[in-house]
């Protein structure tokens, strides 16, 4: 029940209430007068939407392309996956049986278009529309099956247009002039004459495999074997098409309807089933099988055409060093986290903090490098650290400096290399002499090499500020 403009109305009714003549939108007082022992609850649209999204995530066991159709429906793209159940009818029966077992009553239909499937599921007993035959099946249905707006749904029956077939026989220009473009658009979408965009919970992905078990599994060894089996299936499809993927995501669906996912990324697109399964295997420890896993699904993302030479990798053994860095990078990235494995790449900037960016380890090189006449330290600090330095004259390099409580005596020094602020990246008013830096490469009496700078130009009224910005090794 929900309140609208101070009037309490029924928001939704169950099958028992519908049989007693109650309907959504009816005043709660009128409903209570018809049914003396009427039980009502306050409506929770936000909670209903959250539950619908959870159900959409649960339906990923049937297809990776699931779109919530609020307030009470789901649209599932089953193209290319029905064979995993032995056909469309078997898949539909399995879906409805699982929903019923979970206490969720439902109706479903399969058709060429989302509009036709929506209409047949709600207003017809036909569960599967033959390809290209949705038109005749829609004709006897009420106009509400076209998903019209409230105004058009109320006006059409008043003019005697109670069935979809009658609307289909009218001239398009007349329909558009009288009821607007919405009626014609919905009709064309249902018949397949106009495209309809769906917002899936996750992007539609044709690279999807499903593995179901007669008896639920829960042992770690069984999970590892299932992962290897389903990975081999999907990689075989990729090999047939001459393609590889950059990421593989495995989902383990429990008996209670919950799904847990683990994945593995590749630095270079690949399809070596053994190597991919070994990357996923260490992550299976986080999977809680509960009362058992009944379905495992696997999707491949970032699919692209790859060279046949990548098939050199032997799936039956660990990759050797001479086979390239990609297997090593993959193991490190999947163990430590993809964000922790990267390669430094030069970037055009005068400011040292901006002169390097992080790139994926196996990303193509741009050919750009650092100026060999201006060497940079192997380790550049994220933030310069303050030091106490002594120089004979203001523009000289330091003779000694104190850093982290230790005094370093300078034996050799090179510089200065003057670096100013990049005025084109900030307002001119913000550029000042204090942003000028004089950098020196120095070596202390222990052989340590450091990158120091003095901040700002010489000012007799203010002492110079010295900083240590990096180490050469």
C-alpha cells in the first residue's frame, strides 16, 4: 500500500487478492470494504528495486546479459546460450522451476524482441514464439501488452481499439497524429521493425560458458577441476575463432541462489586454458560453497584477435623465462593486484613529479625516452624530503647535507639544472620565483649518489630551502 496525494491506495496485489477483485491503484478503503480480513503492508519501492537487481544478478547463471525491467520484470538475452540447457523450452522450465522453489511466482516467454517477450509473458499462455512469428501471436492480446503510457492505454480502448491486431491495421500516420509517436514505436519494437536499447546489469558478452552439476560440489579440489574444465571449453571456442581475452571471470552459483566471483587478468590477450586455470586457482580459497555449488559460469572480457604464435606456451607446465615476461607479469599481477604491477613511462613535462606515468607492464612503448644529457634518479620520491645543506656561496652545490639524521659530505657534484614551474598549466598569477628549482647531482664520501635541489632564487632576506628528491642507486 502507498499514499498518493493523501489517499492510501493498493500498490500491488497477490494472486489471492486479484481473485477477490482487488487491483493495483484501488483505494485502500474500498478494498477493505470488499475484503474484511484484508492484510496490507506499506509499499517499499526502493527495497523492491534492490530485490529486483539481486534477482538480476542471480539470473547470470542463465545468461550474462540481464536487464532489470522495473518494477516487476527481467529481460534476459539468451542468444547463443540455450544449447547449454538442451533448448529454449528446457531453459525456460528450469528458470521457472528455480523461481518457484525460491517462493517467487513468475511467468516467462521467449521471443525475437523484448517487447514481444514482455507481452507474451504477461498476457498469453504461449511460452516460445517461433522465429519471426511474433506478429500473429500479438494480435489477440490487449493493447496493454504494447507497454504504452497511461494516456494512450486509456484512450485506445475507448475508441474500440482493445486488441493489438486492431491497432496494427490502422494507418501509421493516423496513429501518430492521434496518439503520438509512442504507440507506433512500441508496436514496431514488439514486431522487430525498430531497435530497442536495453540497459544490462553487465555488458552483453557472447563469450560465456556454463557448467552444471548433477550433484552440488564443495570440495576445493572439485572447484579447481570445474574451473579447469570450463576454462578449457571457453578457450577452445576462442581458439576456433582465432581470438584471445584479457580477463576471465568465473562465477560459482550456490544452492541458496548466491553467486561468488573470482577472476584473472592477462597482460596480453591469450587463450592458454592451463595457464588461465592456474591463475584462477589461488583465488578459489575465497569461495564459500555453502551447501554446495550447482553451477559454474565463465566469461571472457577484452576479447581480440591474437597471433597464432602465442600458442607456443605449453599448458602442461610452468612457463619458462625464455617464453617471455607475460606469464611472470600475470602471476605477479594476480597475486599482488593489478594496480601494484606497472611500468614507468616517460611523460613530456619539465616538473620531475610529472615526468613519469604508470602504464600496464606489457603496454606498447611510445618510443619516447628521457634526455640522456639530463639523467634522472632510479628512485624518485613521491614528495621531496627536506634536508639541511651547507654551501660556500648561494649558487654553489652543497658541501654537506643532513638527511634523516645523518650527515653526508659531498665529494662530487654536477649542476645546477634549473627547472621552473610550467606556467601554461596554471594561472600566470600563481607563477613566482619561489617555484624555481636548482637541481644538483651529488656523490657523498660513501659513494651514495643523490638528487638535491634548492627551492627559489637567492634572496638575502630569506635562507635557501634544500630538498632531496631522489636516489641514483
